[in-house]
């Protein structure tokens, strides 16, 4: 576990700096938490300015995730859940959610949890434990 880095850890480069989370820019959690900006935020060294990703999936089986883990999950009950989901809104007119699911998750579950797009949606499509759901927002 010695490779774990977190807020307050010394810089892995060894410059003597300390890692911190910089303020999130373009946060849209008020529309759709957790937003891509928050999910993709990097730990940043206060001395050399280098950015680092937090160690990958140290608590994969835990259902209690801190908001900064970047590995969200949502339990629908009855063994149904979605996890490791995130979205890409680079196109500007769509928000493409991708993630993983377990159990008999239905399209209705996904839509009611993630919400519908202003102009509707495509999917969600389920395949091999992964789902894709596109909200049309513009
Ligand atoms: Zn955010
Ligand atoms: Zn550093």
C-alpha cells in the first residue's frame, strides 16, 4: 500500500512539496453530480505543480466512497447497481454516460437515476456488464 497517494501526501517526485486538490474548474455538480471536472481532478503538488492521479481502485468493494474517489456507484437494491460511471460532455450537445452494472438493471433505473436530457436520450444500452446512456442536452 506504500504507493497510495492522497491529499497531504508528499510529492512522489520527491521535490519536498505536498499534494493537494486544486479548486475544481467548471464544476457542474449542481446539474449532475458528480461532474466530470470533479471526477477527473488530479492531486497537484504545491511545489513542482505536477499532477497525479490517486491510486486506482484501492477500495473497489467498498460501497462507502468518498466524493473525491472518482469511482461512483449507485445501488438500486435487489442486487442491482451501477458503478465506475462517468460522463463525457465534450460534444456540447450530448452527455454520454458510460459505466458498469451488476444485476438486472433496467433502462428505467438508469434514466430515473441519471435523469433525462432536455431533448431526450439514446439508450441506455447494456452489453457485457457495461452500459452507455446518452442524454441529448442541446
Ligand atoms: Zn463537480
Ligand atoms: Zn513535487
